[in-house]
């Protein structure tokens, strides 16, 4: 939820076409699909506490990265992290 609000505010700040948000959404949902199938094994190996910590760390890194970039298209490489954080 926070990420979606942040993305819309980010798009408004840079006057981005909503096409970029659509592409980011496709990348995001594709990564969520992959995470859905593979994360169960990772949770079994590492434990849920470490996975939650890695998700929070990934969110922190992604939000700092997004706040630093000046070209909105550079947000796409980090969109794949969202799927791993959500699941």
C-alpha cells in the first residue's frame, strides 16, 4: 500500500506518464508470481524472522534508491524487489 502511494506521488513529482507505472506494475506482479512459488523453500531454510528482516531491508534500500534517482525510468530495475518483499 505504501509503495503504491509512493509510486503515484513519485510519478506526479516527475510528471511521468502512467505508462511507466504500468510497466513497473507488470514487473512488480511478475516478481510476486515468482516469489510465490519459490519463497516457501527459502522460508523453510532461513526462517521467517530472517525473511521478514530481508524484506524490510529491501524496502529501505528501494525507497532510498527511488528518492535519490533523477530519471524516473531508473525505478524499473528495483521493481523486482517488491515481489520478494511482499510474499
